[in-house]
C-alpha cells in the first residue's frame, strides 16, 4: 500500500501517553469539556518508564503540607551541579496532596493499589537520597494504566495510537501543531492545534544498556528543533546491575576492602554508607568516587570484572532534564508545553526517589489546564501542513541504531573522558543529523548530541 497523508486539527494536542501525557489530557478536558483534546501514542499498550517499568510498581513523593518546607530544601540541596528552579519545586510541594488524593479510593479517585499496613493505613517509605519516609507506593501498573484510560474516555479525550511525532510545527513564533508518522505503513498526519503538550519521555532509549519502559528517545531532539531551551540534558539516572540479569547492585554494598587494587582509606567507609542511601549514581555527591572507581575498570565490552563478583554494567534509566518550563508547564516557545521526563527545571542533577512520578502528575495537570485555557482563546488556527522533511516516514536503519547505542554506552556516561574516540563518535552523530535519510534517525542523532552536551 502506498504511503497516505491526511490532515486534522484539535484544540489541545498531547504527544505521549505515559503518566504525564495522560494526566495532561485529563486536565485539559476537565478544564474545558467543550475542547477537542487529542492524545497521541506510538502504541496501545502501556508505554514509558511510568506504566511499563520492570518493578510493576511506582513510588510517589507525597509530602504533606507540614512537610513541604523540608521537601523543598532536600530537592534544592540535591540539585548541584545541575540547574533547578525553586518555583517549580515549590509547585511540587504545593500540589502533592491533591495529586496523591486523586489516585486513592476516595470520591472521584482512581482507586490505585497503594501499599497499606494491616489496619489499612497508607505506608510511607523513604526514597533514594532521602531518609524521610514521605513516599507512597502503588502496585499493578497495568491496572493503573487501565484506570487512567477509563478516566480519559469518561472525559471524552480522543486517542490516536500507532503514531510518532517527528516535528513540532512552529509558525509565527508559536507552536501550531505537529507532523506525525505511523510506526508502520508509511502513513503521515498533519495535526493543527491551539496548543501542543510534549510528554515525549526521556533519553534512556538512546542507550544500549538501559532499564526503562518502551520509548522512542526522540523527545530532546524534537523539543530542541522546535526552539525550546533545554536544561540538565546531560544528567541521567544510571544504575549498576549484574550483566547477566540486570539485577540492581548498589556500589555501597560491594566489599571494597577486599579489592586488591584499592588501598583502604579512612573516607571509604562513610562513602560506602552514603552510597547505600541511593540506587542511582549521583553526579554531585562525594560518594560518586565509588562509581568512578568502577567506571575506570570497565573493559572494552563495558563490563566491570571484580574479584568474587558477577560482571557489572551501568544501565541508563531516566533523565533529569528536558525543556525548561515555568510553573504552568510552558516552554520557551509560545503555545508549546512540556511535562514528564522531557521537562526540566524541577529536578537538578539528581532527584528524590518518587520525584519524577510527582512531577509527571503535577506538571501534567498544570500543563493541561494552561494549554486548555490558551487553546480556548483561538477561534481557528492554521493546520500544521508544512512540507514534510525528506525521508519523513522512513524507519531507522538498524545499523545506525546499534552504533548509536554502543557509542552512548561508552561516551555518554558520567565522568566519561574526552578523547579521539568520543570526538569521532560526536562527529558521526553530527553528520547523521544533516545527512541521514530518515527523519527519525536525524532526531535520534540530535537527541544523542544533546545528552552528550554537544549542542547548546
């Protein structure tokens, strides 16, 4: 069947159907029931690191009103050396009680399966980087996804599955829609919109070794191409795991005193104790010295061989950056909003465990409300309808994908040294952004360069 092309329009266009995108579509339709809200997803099944993670559970930072000040202080202290906007952190603390309440089983809540004690009281847990037990945990992500879908259908949100956004269209200085391409069949669709919400997920799919849900990895490239300013694009969460089965290994639990190359030092014990407080590698804490020791001993295959231990590898999990937003989810491009793992400023180089789920809910809801208010002011708007880039609907070449992911595993890690191999890899990516036949391929190469810090 030859490729087909069509055009349509809506008031609010939401790109991405993970937790943030679904919450944004819900908020937009709830705020303005008469508006047409379109939610676009590459697949019908749960996607992203929210609804499709390996633990079948999600943690949610849920500070109570009397805990808000301590929560804000902790988040701000964790930020270095990344960028953080205190206003966004305060928004997280302010909205947390309401965003948690709507997931529970009270009136109007989704009734998700939160962990409770024998008396039915909500259990509160500590999260990575924090000793304070303020996080809630719910299990059963397929059921959670179904509950969100049911709410969207009740509100009348339109769902479009099987399409990727390959360009956010900007005309006259504002976002006016997006160009979509089907994952199969060569079909394309121009969608004009009064406002566009990007909930495109994070950069972990750019890596070969990764522990994340299904995603494209295109988000940073799409937002940058639209003119949005990005922050903290280089700061990802990385986890150590056994190469055989990807089971988590915390470097703080390793027997450092038994390693023959390392002379025990007085500071080693407190570093190990600090490292045990968080699973992800830290970019700005002293205990990153342990991670540097391991990284220095990676072989050409990326594996770390330790005496008496199974081979270890470092896995990309999620990003802490994205398009810089304000307290309403607005990016630096008028008409374009962002939420979830492609939005930045509410986390710094590190984030609290459960912080991304809270951010997805808070800024998904805020972006949806603001986008609906903006889109409702337009009586009409232009269709996207620019000329499609060459190779718009072509798939990504498998050899490119393998080479890119191997290179990101090697060169995009924290503390990765500069050198001829990294220079050659970034030059190849830059060439692909200009010369690749596939638009998806060009966007992947651009996203990779942004994570490497090679694009301003």
